[in-house]
C-alpha cells in the first residue's frame, strides 16, 4: 500500500481540532493541503496556494507545482519522516504525487517593538525586542546589513521544539567561543524551553554562582553594539530577552543612554552608579558595625540622637534592620504581583504608612528606616545586579553586626578576590582592571569620546581589533 500523507497526518494529528486538510481536485490529480488552523494565515493560504492551483490551466507535475504555480517565496521539501513536525512548526504542507513541500505561512500573535519598560531611553532608539524570533532577527539585521552577520539556527526541546539562533559577526567574534556556545546549546537535552533563561542556565560555567555570568539585553541597539565589540548574541523564540556572551561585570555599569549623551556627564553618572552599588551593598552592615562596635567614631550629638531614637525598641539592632529589610522586601514582592494600578498605590501607601506607624509604635527607629530605604533605592542604580546585591547586603548585615568593620573589610576583600578568579569564555570577569588592559579603559568605569575608541575590547579576543582609523585628540 502506497504511503499517504493525509492518512498518516490524520493518524498522528487527527485528534487536534485545529488540524485541517483541504483537498483540491485538479486535472492532474488530488492536491492535499495540511495545516494547523490556529497557527497559519488562512488568507495567505488561499492567495498563495489554493487560487493559483485552481486557476492553472493544463496538467502539472510536482516540480511545476512547486516552482511555477505556488507563489510563496519560502518553500522547502518535506518527506515522510518530517512532514508532521513541519506542520507542528506552523508550516503548511502541500502533498501531491506522493511528494510534499512545506510552506511558511505562519500567523501568530506578536506585539509591536516598543521601548522596554526596564530600559527607558532619554535619547537614542526606543525599539525593544519582542517574543517573536523573526522580528528580533529583523531588528538586528536592520542595523547590520552586512554579509559578515552570521545567524545559525537550531531547535531545542523535545516537546517545545523551540527555535534558538546564535548571531555573530564572523570577521570579529572569536570562532572558538562561537563553537563552544553552539556545542553547549545543541548538547542540551530537555523537554522544553519556554524562555531564554533556560538557555542561559546551560551556558553558565558555574550554575551555583551568585554572580551574573551572561548579559541579558532587551534592546537591539545594545545587542548590535556588543556584537560589534566581539560578543555573540543568543536569540530564543518566545522571549524578548537576548543573551550576550562573553560577559564582564563592568557592562552593568553602562547604559545605552551613555552612548547618546555627553561623555563628561556620563562619567559623572557612572561615579553615581558606583557609589550607589556600595551604598546598596554595605551601608546597612556599616551602620550596624558602627552602632554595635565602633560607635565612638561618631560625633557625640549623633550618638545622642541615635540613643534617644532607639532606647525603647524591643529588638536588637540586628533584628531591627532585618525586620525593616523584610518589610520592604514584602512590599516589593506585593507591588510586583498586584495589578499595575494597585501595585504602585500599595507600595507607596505601604512604605509610608507601615514605616511611619512602625516608628510611632516603637518597633523600628527612624535611622534604621532611612538606612534601609537608602540601600534599597541605591540598588536600582545598577538594576541588572539587583538580585546579587540583595543577597550580598544580607551577608554584610550579618558581618557588620557580628564582627564590625573588620568583618565588612574581610567580606569586601573575599568578594573582590573571588570575582577576580572568574574567567568565563576566555574573558576575565573584572577586565579591563584585573588584568589591566590600558586600551579597554576608554569605556569601562569611565568613558572617553567615541573618536578615542580606536580598538575593540582586547579582553574579548576579537579577530579584528581595529574599530576605527584616523587621528584622535587624546
């Protein structure tokens, strides 16, 4: 018995109510059109497939049907072993004369590229990635119309069959890093990928490390800028977050706004971010260490003020700070999960009412509220490091309360020593400061004008280190 595409498809997909088969009777024989009604554009099926077939005069064979009659620009052969998977990939399968072809007429809901809510721009592009991989690749290609842009595709996930694409500039990116990334993704054996974070987990060198190892980007201009430096982009279908590798920690001190603003102002803002990171991480711990162990370093008037505001508290200083941190963290989680119009009101009212009521009730002190509030606000000077800084803050609170300034200093030294040993994808984590790379310092903690940035970051091992040519004013 001859193989039948329609019978085989009915056997495997017939239980799905959105699976349809359209049979066309022609002089040359029966043409079967198989597709998922919910995932394909029915108007385009009629325009590009059905009408051309029915309006064709004379007999035709499969090659004529594929190359002359059907109007679609994207056609590929389908065989007995993979035509069902192509239907499930939202393609339209046309079967005729014991052969079949797959046509891409996908139609799925997607949002228009808009400015990401977490990465607003004052100047510069306001486009952001969306959940459609084709749209995201389009946003990158629009900015890189070059033959050197290579996009390699793969499918990951036994059940989800998620499309993953690795994009890089072949004349810049390190081919060994590209190969390592592709090998790790293709080796991933998992039932499903629903977001780019699943891929990020498999790309990490140390999955249990507290520190970020991969860049997470929402804007195509940022991704393109990183690719021009020698990084590789990983785009996952269904996710508006694009991964970039290799990653260095000082990337998070930079913002897309920095490259559309006067460099003197940018340097000032980067100093603010650095100070904000220190405040967010160590200030509560320093406050506890001074209050419990080194109060003599404070002016006498301030000691009296703190003593008067804390003398009737039922909690120890450590428990007080821990209670305030817990209070703010609960409010933060509540504001995230409530509807938008309720979340903002809840966070404002909760912080004001509970904070003020807690002080008046004698449960917490005004200095403690101020210190914790300052620390929590300062975290968002470097928002991509918020989760890491939250954990480190808790560690420094314990160190400051138990060991004082000595504990804080030991903690800082340990963390700096630890991150200095990290090296992911042949790129030092603290580059360009450890090791010191003089040419890369032009866009690290401080930024020089674009005309002074003659070379790409050497820490990324780019194949072509020259970025621009000509004289500059140093």
